[in-house]
C-alpha cells in the first residue's frame, strides 16, 4: 500500500507541475506577443515562476521517499 501511495503522490505532482508550467509559459508567450518591449521582464518572471512550480514535484518525491522508507 505504501508503494501505491508514493506512486500516486509522485505522479499527481508531476502532472500538476507540467500543467502549471504549460500555463505559465503560454501566458508569458501571450504577453510577449502583446507587448514585445517588455519581453525580457516577462521572461525573467517566467523563469522564477517555473522554478517555483518545479519545486512542487521535488518536494513530492521527497515525501514519497519518506512514505516508502519511514
């Protein structure tokens, strides 16, 4: 049962992160097409947002390992 819980936690975190990254990147591209003069600001903000979103699956993997090995 622990293996199933760990797999579900890791899988859902990866799915949510991929959806979040896609949404952030698509909105950034949309903003760049509307206002090309602030593309560098948008791109910098996008990198910060993607980095924060990527922290979620990393934490989920850590929690999955805790579920498995604790």
